[in-house]
């Protein structure tokens, strides 16, 4: 252990690196830390010399983190949380909290949860800041690197991604799946069978983070693969396609019951066993050392419990 080298790195350096990884902007980091941009640049220069790495480089008009800076992100995040616990002796008080949280959701999750969660949290912590991202913009990789605090999404419970380290999954709301179609669809007045379900084209949803759903595997093993004719990025776009075509869309029943885009569409139970689906909360395990994160976690759970009761 090189104590002399370690002594040259302070919490100021770690906090600056942490914020820079989040903002990728010297000016933005300076505003968040309430210091001048030159102060941030000076701190980064000292850290670059100590680590013998550029940490950030300019690509066009943007700053990009080096591989070393990205790799250090989760560890630095954990060290800052640990130090915060040491320095914070009093209990967490949401009414006085002026920090923020970053969450990512699928579009369907946003419609189901975001408005109620935001209202609930802001009533308890009026000075809090919530950044709610599309999961397509920031996903599990951002969660592991400390750029996100929580991800909430619908998924097949049998197959959470296994390649991400230290990510904890917890079910918030159980769900089931339905098949949506427009009212003039040839199957609208029929009981949905596996044969007629497979005889039409389907709309799929893109998700690069999750594995092939158990639902798709079960269907292929028990019967045959469905024909995905169109793939879109979100549930709303898929529902819109249903309104104007004979394509079928398989989705969350809870979303279908509340979403504006699904109004006027017919939904039918799926004609086969597709496993368990749910809305789940995902977080990076070390983040729970922070009292503020634990508080936010409890608020998300409480809010989703209320939503579950309302929608049941």
C-alpha cells in the first residue's frame, strides 16, 4: 500500500470525479459543487497526475470519460456514501433534504407509477430533485456506475439479467399479460386460441438489457414462435400500431387498463402459460448504505403498494 500516493488524493478529488462522471461537464460540475469551473479543472488536473490517466477527454463538443474513470465510478460512489454516513450523525430528515435522485423507467412504467410517486415524494421532501430518465437512455450499466439510483420496469420474473454485478431486484407489483387488438380485428369477437394468436403478425418491444423473455421461450417450446412483424421502442407506439392494423400486441394488463394509448383497444387473456411477470425495482446494492437512498427505496415501495391496491 502506497500511503504517500494515497495521501495526495482527498475527498475533494473523489467528489469532483463522482460529479464529473454524472455531468460530463466542468461547468455543470462547478454549479453543482458551488465552486468555480477553474477550481474543478484544477482538482481534476491534480487527480490526473496522481492516477496517471486523462480521466476525461473531448470528443467533438462533448467530454467522454476514459475507461479508468468509468471503472472507478462505482467504487468512488461507495466511498462517498461511506464517508457521508460517518459525517451524518442525525437521522435523515426528508423535509430538509435538498439532494436529488435519478430514476429510469420504461414508458409503460412511467404512466403507471411516475406521477403518483413524484407527488408522494415531493409532499414529504419539497426541496428534493427527481430526474426520471427513459430506460432506453440510461439502463443497468448506468445503475452499476452510479449514474442512476433506481430502475423500475416491467419484466419476466424468471429472467432478470444475470451479467450485472451487485444489482438487486425486488418485485413491486405483480402483473399478468394480455393481447391487445383493435375493435375491428377479425379476432375481436372470438375466444383467443393459440392457433389464432399465432396466425397473425405481432408487435415487439426493443430491450437490449433483458434476455429473451421466458414468455417467448415457453411459446416456442410448447407451440411455435410468434411472427414479430414490427418492433418499436415503447408500449404507446405499439398500441398506436394496433389501432391502425391487424397486428397483435402482448403487454402488461395493468398498463393496458390505465394507458391513454390503449383506450378503445380490446384486450384478451393469453391462451397459454407464459410464466410470472411483474414491475420490479432494481438498485445497486452498496447504495443502500446511504440513509437518503434507503428512505427513497421505502417511498417507492409504499407508493407502489398503494398503486397495487388501487389497480387490483
